[in-house]
């Protein structure tokens, strides 16, 4: 379930919202494993470079972080009416 604060955020593009939801679905399976650019691109019907740009947007909006080893982490959102 995508948090309502993310779903209704007018500053996020529809692709950013979909990728965020996709990352949540992977995180619920394994909190530490990033599915990889190829898998995300395939799931979204996009090329890898597009997925990387969308990930940068999610970092910019402070919904995810990326460490020095290219591991992405979903930031815990607080104060949500509904969500994860």
C-alpha cells in the first residue's frame, strides 16, 4: 500500500509514485535487497536509464536514500494517516 502522503503529493510524478510503490513491494519481500535496475525497468516497461532518473527524483523528494555501495533504502515516513 502506498502511503496517502506519497499518492497525493502533487510534486511527485506518476512514474515516481509507481516506482516508489514497486520498491515498497520489493522491500516487503526482503528489506535489504534492491531488485536491480533491469528488474525495475522490466516491471515498469522502461529502460534502465529512465529508472535511474526516477530514482534520483525519489532521492530528491527524500523518499529513499542511496549509500556509497548503490544500496537504496526506503525512508520511514512518520505522521501518516495511512501507509506502511
